[in-house]
C-alpha cells in the first residue's frame, strides 16, 4: 500500500469521531486491519518481509491492538457482545498475518517460519496476545451478563452450546498462548506483558472457566518454574493460578 494512502487512513483514524466508545474503536480497528493486510499482501508479492517497526505500519497495528482504548472502555454490558467479538476476531486475524508470514501450507506447522516470525515480530506478537486475553476477558463478562438477561424461552440449546464452547475454547487459548508467548519470548518484557494480562484478568477466568478446564490449566502451569524464564512473569502466572485454585 502506498505510504500516502496509509497516512490518509491514519489521519482519519485520529479524528475525534473514532475515540468515544467500543463500536467506534472497532471501526478504527477494522480500517487499520484492512490497510495492514493490503500492506502485507504487497510485501509478499515483492518477495520481501513486512517491517512492523515502520512508523505508519506500527500505527496501524496500534489501532488494531489498542490496549489503551480497551482499558478506557466503560464497564461491560451484555449488549457489548457483538462488537467485542468482532474486535477480537479482527485482532486474531491480523496477528496471524505476521506470525504465520511465509509459512509453507500443509498439515504440519512450518516451524522454521514460525520461529523466525516469533523472533522478528516478538514485540508485536506479545502485544497482540495481551490484547486478545484482555479482550476475551471482557467478552467473558459480557457473555455472562447477556446469558443471564435472556428470558428462559430464548436460552436455546444452540445458544447454550455456543456459550459452553466459548468457555472451553478460552481455556485452550490461555494454555496455547502462555506456552507460545511466554516460554518462547526472546525478551523478558514480552513475557511480562502477556503474564500481566493473565494476572489482571484472573478473577474473570477463575469464575468463567469450566471446572474441568480450570483444573487442566492449573495442572499445565504447575511446572512453570521450569519453562517460564523470567522471574516476574513466573510470579504473575503464580498469582493467576492461585486465583484459579481458590475457586471452590
């Protein structure tokens, strides 16, 4: 994407109209994600690698993984579910563009490509995962409020299965991202960023995870001193698991 086009998009995203609430934050994230995909596709056609430190590209990712905007949102409501799910989906699809960049298609993961991307784009990956964990925590709270607000006749089997699936998938996401983003982090700051997101959302996950999934997460993280290289990250993960253990 030509740099002038990117700058015009960034100028539009910086306007006050995109700084008020979650729906507008989502709109900004969508526009930035589209521009970022065009950039990545263009780089791929040239046989080059994305430069995520380029100021205009970093600014686009800043709108997608906007931790400050997420933190500034008002308390969750059940009606937030729609745009929250859309925002985390945009974030998820965007981070895949660089973490799987150049990976060969096939049934088995292209480990050399993933390792290179985890090293080169480790800062951006940690920010993305931190955003996803915090965004999904807000989804978890909003989904419970949404479910409790439904009249009995609208609590259909499909909705119930979808809610249970979200709870189960949340546990799986936490486990896989902890291993990838903390164990594989090349910088202590990145491990700490992800671990802090779990620490800060621990009360949500302690309440939201299904009992069997909560037990699995506790078991998987039991030997964290052996694979979490950073002391502060280990401390935050210990705080997280302690909150899960405290649930009756």
